[in-house]
C-alpha cells in the first residue's frame, strides 16, 4: 500500500511538472514526448522492488540526468527558434 501511494504521488508530481512545460514545449512535440516517457520511466524505476545489484539506482540516476537534458534542450529550443 505504501508503494502504491508513493507511485501515485510520483505520477501526480510528474504530470503536474510536465503540464507546466506543455505550453513552452509546444513547437517541440518530440522533446515533450521524450520528457513524458522519461518521467514515466522514472516513476516505474522508483516503484521497482529491490535495487537489482545497483542497476536500478544507476538507471534512475541516468533517467534523472536525461530528464534534465531534455528540459535544457526545450529551454534552448525556445530561446533559439528559427
């Protein structure tokens, strides 16, 4: 039950955050889609049981880094539109 609550909260926070970026990422549907998929992957990794020999944690860290880079790419794209 505790895991379910954590998963629901993570998904709700991700949906809220992605929702705030939708307007700014309008001209960038692929970046927005990538961000949504990465947020979903992050929620799944957080909900996964056990650490899998450190690989779950490494995947979570890499996913968070990818999310950061997608945000940066969206911001860059918004500032440098052609």
